[in-house]
């Protein structure tokens, strides 16, 4: 099942530009939102866009962000076969609940061409898959600081994060569980933003992008849902900081 995406090529939030081939490089990304019945399916890693390549190479770090829209007071467990877990969190609510999982893997001499993703096995729970790859990430300590996470209901908050290593990059993502159908999310202040939504019994919308950091805090922000939000819906937002190779 292919992933989709859009192009972007400018820096974000005033955190700096990067034209050097040293340090972290953005390989590319893709996003798709699908029916819950697709749980356990393979998602392509060879259709990445917006960066230096369409697929990851040996040594590249691939991150998979999984967002799930689920039933009231239900917390399904996202899974990505063969990948380590960075964090899994969510929020329960009276109409929909949300779950976000962030997973990662450094590519070997035979880089993955696809990834198997699960939403907990419920065919009514739409889910999204955002795949993003970076080159030049520290293999010993890939995450510069602890990932930050937050949740909401009628808003889509994205937490701030403060990297500590010069040359760090950040990824920000938001997922909204709702019953409004196939709706997108409008991002703020990220490079190469991508968004997708899917209409299932319990719907999902997700978006993500990255930031080239130079100094200071990357502030918390709020992204916009493309339809009317509700206090009975649930959102999850995260910020991840990547450390460059020394």
C-alpha cells in the first residue's frame, strides 16, 4: 500500500537553514491514512518525497508515527514490526479516543523497502502512518532530548521541545480522532508538512513536518483541524529531537 506526500523546501520558525552536506539531512517522508481493516498491512518506504532520496539507505534513521482514531474510552496499541519504540501515548474521550505511537530503526546494509503497521486489530479504527527518514543521525544517541507529548480535545496542541546539540533537527506531529470524515490538518511552522485523513467508523486525521533547529526552545503551538472540532473528540501531539553524528 503506497504512501503519499507533498513537497517542501524552506526552513521553518526561523530556526536556521542548512546547506551543508554534513550533519543531519532530510531524506524524505510520506503519509497515508487508511481504513482500520488495513491493520497489519505493509506500507512503502520507497515513495518518500521532499528530500534527498525516495528511499532510505544504509545508516539512515527511519521514524514511523502511527495515529489511531478509536472508540470511546478505548486505547488500542499501535505496532511497527521490527522497530524500537520511542513513545506511545493517547487520550480517552466520550465520542472518540486517540493513540499515537512513535517507532524508529536505523537501516542496515539491506534497507527496508516497506514496513508492517498495526492499529491494534480493530477494523473500525482508522489509522495513519507517517514515515520519515533522516541521514547523519547519531546512532548511539539518536534522540537529543526526551520526546515531548501532549493531548487535547477541541484543539490540536503540539508541545514545545528544546534540543541541546548544535545541528539538531526536530519532528512535530499531531493526530486527531473524530467523526467528521476525511479531513486534513493545517500545520504551523514546519518544513515539508504532510497531512492525511480517513473516514471509518472512528475517523482519524494526522499531520507532521520537521524543523531545522539552531538555538533556544521550539515553542509549543496549535494546529488547525479542517472541520468543526468538539470537546468529545481527542487529539495527540508530539515533538521529537534528533541528534547529529559527532
